[in-house]
């Protein structure tokens, strides 16, 4: 992995930029209204953000920077705004609302003036308390506060904000405890602090941002609510989709005879109602759900091209005329693969990317990543001398990550790494993953665009000219403090105080989720050496060519012909098992090739420029790729 910290030469080049970034932001023309001069509004109660983070907030164009990164600026104020008295301002009630012109502060004023409720809960409250508060106050989210801690006059009265819990968090926690067979009393007695989303991981909105912008962020980050945090560090409130829908609606439009006849009459009192049969085009998918799926896994890796046993060169000129590195022992990436007993039907895999900056402190960056992946496998298999209770097949990747991290710390292995773990369950047709940092997972699937509609259709190429409808159906979310500075699991040799400024995180801040997969899907899990150099569209084309070469799909991309082949029993599973390694190797080869190019910008270079950093060409790095091809029959040989 490339250094996560700017090199001295890069810092010298950036000095003019950083100096200008620390000046009041009045001379910056942002794409959306920022807080008034941002640096001048960062009082002593806020930690100083990285200078480039300020510039990123004001000028970024990418979703990562504008919608997520700028919403994760360190906030130590963690205060809650005082309840504001009802405003006398007359809202355009009942009129058509333009979401691109209505600010979130306006929505909150209308919401709070209509009905104010306390939307906080103490860190010492239990899960049962949280359920009671949400139901009695008709809330779907609560800010978790520490009433005994304060950093300024505001938090002395209202409490220091630690994080947030939602109704979705409560349901997930109850479900997990039911799987773990906890008693009902133990579940209800668990403290909310143990499962809240910590403040450092919250995606938030600014009061001056519009309803349209907040809706876009909620859609892109898969959230149903957003805390609204001012530039001074106050939580002004929580906005939800319900708030947006109800804004501008008068009370008389909700109740009374006229409203009932308009909105309710003819919409209640349904009788003799049954569920519709699944649509015909879903028949094959439903039939597949009743049968197990299997994953054929392939693996490939290459080290940084300029690596040698004594170090790594900064560029091709410094590396010299020698051959590029191919010895995997030089790579700072690590990985593991674990298949449990056939009866469990769960396969685990993981990749980790050691942080090269540790080399500056005399620490081998390879050690931590390798130790983490080794312990992940040991946790699943049952470490030597430990009793295996047979529950490993049902362990969540985030739990494996937690236990492995604890073992690495116990061994006192200094270093850090990004990591992604996935579990493929062939019975539930589900992939569960946990990701921390800038490694990740993407899923490719053939769709029937005639059925799926125009939203998923390739609207650039005309239908008669398209040769396939292979689409990217899922991309995991990356986690960055700022550009090229990802979240990491690590150990410095001693416990560190919790601090929003550090990149060292725990399993609680990992992006953990589940996705359903179908027969024929291609799942790619990789370190940033792939995603920084190969655009997702190019990854898609490489996978399509691989499918055609192996006759998994015909030249016209006809998925109906593929379905008929499956039904005839020609699954081509053995060919998939052999070929999936070839696909992984091709992706790694292309990543190496793109990383050495200087005549076109890689995804890394494009994002760097959007974050005010001059970078051209590729991004040489270690690259590790694990590919899973989802098939319908199991190979007789592994």
C-alpha cells in the first residue's frame, strides 16, 4: 500500500494550497452552500481538521468527498442545540414545495414549532429504555448523550453527544441476540452505548443544505434519517423522509371530513384480499431460491511493481531498469480462505492491506495484515488447543474481525491495515461482509433490461448495439478520514484514547451489511490496488469477456439462452472452478498495467484532482483479488 501520509516532497508542493485552504473560505466558489467561512467557525472546542479536508469540503465534486467525507469532519463539540421557541414565520403551507430551495433548518423549524420532543437518550440507558422512548415519543432515531461529560457551556446543559441509534439498530440487535440465544432480560438490559453508531461514523447534513441534497445523500448512503449538525458542532435535530413528505401540509389537510373524502374514502375496508402471484419473469429466480447455490473462488495477487527486499522506490525512474517485482513475499497485502464443513454451507474469505507508512517508523507493514488474516482463519477453524463448538459457520464477519483483532493485539504486533471479510452462505443465497477502509466488494449480475426498466438499462448504447446487460448491482462503501487516508484496524503498542482525528478504528465502525446473490453473479473482493487503477466499468468489461471466452454467456449476452442451458443440465461448473482463477489473474494483471501508465488518469488520479491534489497516471500498489463465481451445482473435486 502506498504511504497514507503525504511525503515531504508532496507536502512542499502542497504548501501554497494548504496555506490558502486555511484562509477564510469566502473566496471559494462551492457547488453547494457551505458553512460561512469554515475555518473561522472552528472554535477551540473543535479539533483542527486536516487542511486539505477544508478545501475538500468546499470544492469537492465526487460523492465520496461531497456526500460522505465532508460530513465526517471531526466534531468534538458534540453538543445539542437548545430547543428553539416556536417561530412566527409563516410557511407556505399546502403549497408545492421545491426541495432544491427549502433548507433543512426550515424543515426543522416547522417540525419543532409544531411539536417538540426530546430526541436524546443517556448512554447508560438500556435497549428496553430505547424501545420505550421511541414508541412513546414517536421517534425513529435518538442521539446518545453523556450527561456527565461536557466540553463547553452548551454541553454542560444538554450533554455531550456520543452517537446515534435508530429503530433499525434495535431490530438488528434483537435479531442477533435471538441467534445467540440470549435471555430476554439480557437482551433488554444491554446498554445502548454498546451498539450505537459512534459520532465519528455518522453521516450528517448541514442546516443550510437543501431537502434535495439531504435526500440524495440518504439515497446514496442507504440511510432513512440524518442528524443535522451545524458548523459550530451542535446537533440541531434529526430529519427523516417522513419530515420531508409532511413539510408544508396543514393540519386541516390531514383531518376533517373533506380530507377523509379526498384521501381515505375508497382506500380502506378492503375485503377478501390475497397476495398476488409472483410475476412470471421472477419464476426462474424463485425456483433458484429453493435450491442451494455454490461459490467457486479464485485468487490472484501481485506486489507493488517497484518493491525490492530493501524497500520500495517512489517511481519507475528510481526503481531503475530492473524487472518489476513479482515475489508475493514482498507484498503488504494478505488474504485468507476458509471453507467450513459441507453441512454448514458457509465459505469465508478476506483481504487486508498493510499500511506502508509504518515503514517510516521501522515497522514492517506486512506483519499486521498477515497476522490479522491468519487469526481470522484460526478463529473460524478453532485455534490449536481450543474447543471448537461448531458455531463458526454462523459467525458474522464483523465478529471474526473483532476476535482476530484482539488476538493480534494480544501478540503485540504493531502496525495497521484495511480489511474486508465476506461470508458466502449457499443456503440463504446471501453474502455478508464487513469492511473497514478502502478495500471492498462489488457484485456483477446479468439483468433483463426489458423487465428491469430504463433505470438499470444502458442508456448510452442503443439496444440493438448492446451485446450484454451485465451490470454492477452492488459496490461496498469505503471509509476515509480524508482522501487517501482510510480507516484502519491497528495497534501502536499501547492503548490510545478515543479520538476522532485518528484513522485507527475498531470493528464497531466497520461497514457491515448483507446482499443477496443469484446464480451467475460474479463477486469481486479486492484491495485498493485494483479499484484505484481499474475503473468499475472496465472491470465489468473484463468479466464479460471472461464469461464469453468460457461460454457462460453467448456473444449476444442472451440470458434466456443461459437459462435454457442451465435447465438442460449443462452447468459448466468444472470450467468455472478452473476459470475463476484466470479471471482473478487477469484483473490483477490489468491493475498492474494501469498502475504503470502515465498517459491517462486512473480512478485514483481523477479523485485526487477532485480533492485538490495533483496526480497523474496510475497508482502503483500491491494488489490482491478474490473472485467468487456463483454457480448452481457443486464441483465433485475442489
